[in-house]
DNA sequence: TTGTATGCGTTATCAT
DNA sequence: ATGATAACGCATACAA
């Protein structure tokens, strides 16, 4: 006589006991046993478009629920060659737009079943060093918001890992890119300020290894040169509040007076510069000095600042990057695309944007610059 | 006649050709073949403390380098039962300390060979929904900076996934926790302000599902009650700049005048409140109104604000959480520990912290509160 | 629709 | 120190 057919519940209970005894994990075999089907049937039940009968599906799902079964992604990826992970390389410098970027990326990737594996970088140049780790994890793709040397890009090709470079333009045109045109942004800002009569510019740039800061600075310099204005005075900072203040003082000391306008490589430095001018040095902004930022992070539109700056459409860019990496994962062979976004000018109230009604030739904020040099 | 013994280089080249032809991945077998050793020898070479002779090691490493071989983490984790990934659950609300938290966590985890897999949450309550994904990825542990319902905590136990709850105190004492004592922080702030003669308090709290905001608010209310002061007026916000401004206006309307002191559930709201008071309503801070924040994110110490607030030792807390999850991964059975950190009071300049020399009994900032009610 | 059999790439155990 | 062999947990080709 065969034993009475046990209920799924009873079968599950005994299976759980056995699992605990052997301290094994719950596998699809266990589920199959409890559901009274084959392992492959179980596997199919967890694959979206597979062909399973309603009844088996129900039995399997019930058994799975009773056993707390979830497919093991590691085992799955071994055979599917997909880990459903996208690595994101990020420099600390991105600091203030870090949250926006990451949440937007995740939001876009999650519907595709992909998750973000984070690789924060202490410096842009550190990128190369984390690559080894990256290959091990077999991520499906990488979004790099960090500078990659040509050798690193080559590695991506050898390892056949899709790569999207974020907010930086590499010389190599064959890499997929989503970015603002930082050089154009620099030009635009310089042009606007020059049109308002500013002549002597100062730049508080980012640290030397930042491609972004350099591109912006070049844009400004180019534009000024084309307009026949004196070259900007440049000091470098570390993208932080303190650097903005220090940068301002250094610029004043070096120039022997207050320049007409100061462009900072990011908003936090601009805010530092602004606070230092107003609260520490008693300089009126924009009365005596125009200050502009770049990046438009949230604090820049707080009432106390209302910074003149350029807004990068970060959320859109993040979405674009997510889209692109997903497409690339599906079809690795598609031709490289450089998706460029325009920064949007934010007038704010820290820069004079129109020619002063009086003294059009020599703005009063320019204290005999030539006499001193 | 046996063929002449080929060099490693030559052997590697032909192996690469074969791999490309079959579009296979590079495996330890390929390396073994090229290096002229067994596959297990290759495996051992990539395991830190294994016993391999110098010469085999050298041959293997050379072959591996030529082939661009890296061990496949998915395959490895299948047998070692370690994915070397730690999931981090994070609400968007954490916004401003997001970068600090994530970089610190990563910094602490990287030396242990672990990486952060990110799970951003749209709301605290969304946590439960991402858990399914989480189990699939087989992460070694989870750091949750989000509220977890008891059912979710139970799931962690069933799945035997180590959990550290970050900056929230669950009632369940059996969960490992690293947090500030938000209630104590609220009490401390209330006590300091009350000692300076403030009597009518307003609170701009966070959205209703935030455990942290609620705890802080309770602390304030408790302390005021113990001191025999009137209960605080409470409005809720969304932890953002705009909420601070709106909150202030609502409080004034509801109270029929300016309260003595306003405590905001985070610094960004405090800054919004401050800007609104000063720039929009023309209220002198701290002359007519004291404003205090909680959280001490970076902008709070910018010169324009210099906010009175409480600083959470975020970096230390992150480090502690990383340590704890690592220990827990090694020894899952250790007893639960609640690691509490004290918030540090930052005086700032937006709250009056001493009794006014004149009119000690009824501060001038309190316009006949009882007459109106 | 379902079950059988095989392979994904590694680590671990056990001889040698 | 080294090599053969057996898991690990799943997806898939194929046969039924």
C-alpha cells in the first residue's frame, strides 16, 4: 500500500526540517520535491515568459512560499551570463549631486531588474585600480563618472564590458558618453558676463586632475580670448566651500584688487567665495564683484545665495545613461554615441548681467588693473 | 617526435584564438592549460593563503595576465557562499548625508573585499518591497538606513541574512543597531533652548512615516512637559527647503504670532525656515525668533547660516556600521548590540542660548500668547 | 507542457 | 605542493 498523499504543507514542513538538519540552503530541488514536479519546472516558474501550466505554477509557487525559496542569482548568472548588476564609478567630488544621480540611476535601472554596485573613488585617477575588482564581479555594464585613462578604456574592450562614461568627454570617440558640454558651458558663461561689461575674470578651478574643471576653464579662456579680453586669472581649489573662500583671497592678492567677475568650477566653491566676499571681506556682490558657479546643486537657489550658475539636467542625464547602458547590454555592438546635454543658464542674483547705465567703458569695480601689473 | 615545448606567450596566443572562436569566457582551465598546470593549481594561486610553489605561482600569474583572466565571483560565491556584497537600503530623505554615508561605508568595506549594492527607497515603507530582490542577490549582509516593519525583520532571520539597522531604533531589541539617540537629541535641544528662556516652541517635523522625525519630536515634547512649558506647536514637512518656509508660515498663522523657538527635524528645513524668516518675512533671527536644526549637514556651517544644530557623527557611525556588519558576517550568532552615538551640540548663531539681560520673565519675542488663545 | 541530462566556473576534499 | 573529482544551484537543449 502506498502512503497517503501528503499535503504540500506537510511535505514542506518535513523538507524544512531536513534542510535545517543539513544546514543546506533552499534550492529549486527542494521546491520541486515539495511541489511534486521536476527541478526544471520550478526553474521555469521563475522565468517570466516560460511555458508552464496554471496548476504546476500554482503548486510550485505555494511550495516556494512555504520554503521561503528565492532563486540564487549567483547560480543563475553563471549560466545566463548576466549578473543584473551595473557598476557605478563615482568620485567623491561629485558630492552634492551624488544623491540625485544615484537615485535616478537606480530608478531607471530597477525596472530592468538591474541594481547598482557602487565603486566610490577617492580620486579620479584611482579608477584604474578598482577595475580588477570590477571584472571579478562580472557586472553587466559600467557607468563611469570618473576619468578613465586610455589604457582603462582598452581593458573594457578586452573584457567586453559595456561602458558609458558620464559627464566627461574622453578624447576617444569610440566610447559611449552622456555628458554636458563643459567647454561650451564655460564659453557661454564667459560670453554672458563679458556682454555685461566684465573685463578682468578670475577662475577658481577644481583640482588639477579634474577633467571637468579643466574643460570648463578652457571654455572660459577661449571665449575671453576671442573677445579680445585679458586672460583670466586662475587658481585651483578642491571643489569645497573652503576652497572658494581661499580662492577669492588668492585671486585678490594676485590681481592686486578685486577682479570683475569670478567663475567657480562648481557651486559649492562659488558659495564659499560669495560668503567670504560678503561676510568676511565686505565686498558687495554683485555690486563690486560678480560671482558665478557651475553645476546648480540645490543650495544654489536658496534665498541667501540665489547664485548665478549653470544647471546641468542631472536627472535627465542619469536617465539617459541608464538607458544607454541597458541598450548596450542588450546589443554590445552598437556604434558609440556621444549624448550631449546643454547646461541651462540660471540668472540668479550674484552676477551683474547687464551693462551698467553709468561708466560704460571702465566699470567701477576695476581698480586700475594695468597700473599695477 | 614530440613538438618543441612552446613558450607561455605562444600558448597563450593560440588559446586566445580558440576562446575567441568559440566566444567562450576565459576560465581557470584556460589558464591552467597555458601555464601547464592543473586547474586547481590556478585556483589556489588566486586564494590568498594557499600553498603554491613560487615557480607555479609565477607561471600561472603570467598566463593569467596574458589571457586577462580574473576569477568569476559568481562561480566562486556559489561554493564559498559569500558574494562579498553588502546591500545598503537608503531612503531618499537621507539626501544630504548620502554621500558621506556611502563613501565612508565603502571605504570601510573595501579592505574586507566587500562592495556596496545599492537599494534606494522612495519611501521608508518601500523597504519591504525590495527585500525579494535582496534575497536573490545573496548579499552577505544588509545595512538598512530605512524603517523596517517587524515582518521584514523576521524575514531577515528566516533567510539568515545579517542585518544592521542604521540611525533608527526599532522596538525589537534583538536587531543590531548603530544610531544616534534621536529622542535624547530632541530633549537636549529643548533643554538648551528652554534654559535660555524660550517658552513657546514650534516644531517643523518630518513627514509622518519617518521614525527619526517622530523620535526627535517626542524628545522635545517630553522635555518641555517636564519643564512645565506649554506643548510645542507641530507642523509636518517633507524634509526639504520649501517645507521649512511653509512650516514657518503655518506655525505663525496657527499660533497667531511668532513663537519663541522653532526646531526643525533636519537642517535643510531649518535653513528654509531661516531664509524665509529673514528674507521673506523680515523676522530677525535670533533676535525675534530662534531657529534650530538637526543633522548638521555641510551647508549648516556656511557663513550665511551658521545654524544652531546637532551634529551626528556620520562618518563614525558609518564606520561602526561597516565594522558591525563585517563582524556579523563572520559570526552570525553574536548577541545583538545597540551602538548609540551622542549628537554634538553646535551653538551656531541662529538661536539665543542665554537668558536676555532685560525682561527675564517674558521674552519680548512672545506677543501676548495667552491673550490670543 | 513536462522531465532528463548537461554545463556554467569555481572552491574544497582527498589522495598522491 | 599538486592533481583528480565532487559539489555549488541554476537554466537550457532535447526528448517525450
